[in-house]
C-alpha cells in the first residue's frame, strides 16, 4: 500500500517473501513451531508496528513475488530484492536498506578451478529464477543455467554434481556453506553495479 494508506482490512498487512534466504528470511523451529524469521522479517514487523496493523507473512517462490505484488495478493515484498530498471517499471521501491555482495559457491574439490569469473565460462550454473544472480549468470559466455525457485534446491544440485557452481548473495552463501558439508565460496567475484536491497 502507498505511504499513509491503510490496508483494505485496516487490520492486517501481507508480506510476500521467499523464505529460503538466510540470514534475511528463512524457516526456523521456534518453541517447536516452524516460523519464518530473519533480518527482512524484523523490518516487516517494524513496518506493521508503525502502521498499527498485524503482519501476515506469505512464503512463495522468489520469481512469483512481483506478480503477487502487482495483483494485490500481497501488500509489500521484502525478500532481498534489488531495484533494477526492469523491476522499477512494474513496482515502486523504498530507498535501499542494504548493500549486497555476490559470491560464487562451488564444491570444495573445485575451489581452485573457479578462481576467476572467466573460469565460469561454459560451466553449468544453478541460479535462483527471477534473481539478480540470473542476470549476472546470463553475462557469462557459454554458461548453462539451471533456474530453480529455491536456493535450498540449488544447494542440492550443487552437492550432487548436477551443476558446477552457483552465484548467490554473499551472506546467504556463507549461511549455506556453514551448514552444508563440501561446499565453499570460490575466489571468483561477480561484478554487479546495482547491488542493494529495497
């Protein structure tokens, strides 16, 4: 909803997010209940509090977020979303609240093989559909892109050698490699000028 406008019910505001993106939004067992938690969720809670409304969190695949927002099925989206020109044509953005960095995740055995972005030419990449990382991957000559909705699925593909590498946001990459044995961050650093979340 626009600034100062109350959501239709006056009681609840619906957040759209893709809860597979630790530390921003992810599922966690809290007091025996599956909850969506994270940095972005805390921002959403503050927005709801400022508006005097209840927050309802709707978890969906990342590439569905903008459609859900445009159609009004969610009131706002906070999901590590970068405001690029394409997206600005469809939706309004807040000011950036975070500066993002990208990372390349590979299997431990391939760490030295992918020390530069040039080394990724012709590689198979597991990438989140509809993401900025997909835009970066498309600039890599000969890269074979497997687009998936959830980062957890990309991690499985990587671990089972179905893809060679993935590009993901650095803190997200760090959160996954801490919990998934056999994966590391490669030395290759994606260069992308529009990094920031809004």
